[in-house]
C-alpha cells in the first residue's frame, strides 16, 4: 500500500483520480491479519466467556483462510463448554471440533461484511455441534465487519510516509469484491489530492 501511495505522490500536487485499482490480499496475509487482530488471546478468539470461566466458554483457534468456489472459506478449531460448576466439577455439554465457515464478502457502508454465511462441522454431528454452528452463523451475520474505507484512507494520507505533503482522499468506493483461488480481490476507486 505504501509503494502505491509513493508512486501516486510522484505525479505532483494536483488531484489524482484512480480508475478501479485492484487490491489483492492473498490468503496468507489475510490469515496473518485475522490472527493479529482477532485471535489475540494466546492465539484464541473467545466467542463466549473467557479463559477465567472454566465451565462456560467457547473459543476458536488455528484459523486457516482459503477461497472455495468464489466464497471465503475459514477453517478453525472450536473448543467450548456450556456447563455448571458443581463442587469444582463442570457438569454439562462441551466438545472440541473443526468448524468451517464459508461466506460471500461484500462492501457496504465503508466496511467489508459477510453474506450467505454457512457454518458447518465436517465429520462431526450431534445436538451440541448443531447448536454451536447455528449460533456462530447468526453471530457472524450480525456482527462481522472490517472498516476497510477508514483503514485504506488512513494508509493513503499517513503523514509519516511522506512528510511535507498533505493528502486528502475523496470519492472512495469499492464497486467490486470477489474471491479467487489465491486472494480476496477488491476493486478500489478514489481521488487523491496532494498539496
């Protein structure tokens, strides 16, 4: 991203209007970003409770991100327990299994979100597994967004990159988001003014 901005700044102090610029985020990088930003508790992402709640918790770990038939596919290890603490012993349901999340990414209101979300557990079934997959699917449909517009605009106008050149971003949009075999691809349009 920084190299793109440096090249743009070489054009001088006028407005620069970009046609659709293709931003390709390869899955290895997307996986690292996800791990750094979401799996922050010893490589885990708690989706219910915390490390301190011994009998009532749920977390994901070891995320793997790929593309599959035009969809994002994330595999993660789920571990959870929904039990009562009875005299120091957890009594109730719990399990650990691989979970696969597939979704179609979309850009809306300045953020990347997910639609057509499906959460499954290949090779594992049962009441607890079914309920966990249903809860994860509903949670991701309501709450997952990444503020792409803010993040990219901040990178384009970062004063530390080329001090002495004030920059402003206008007309920022992402008309297309798609998933290929090796990357999440975003077509980004914007106007950059260098002063």
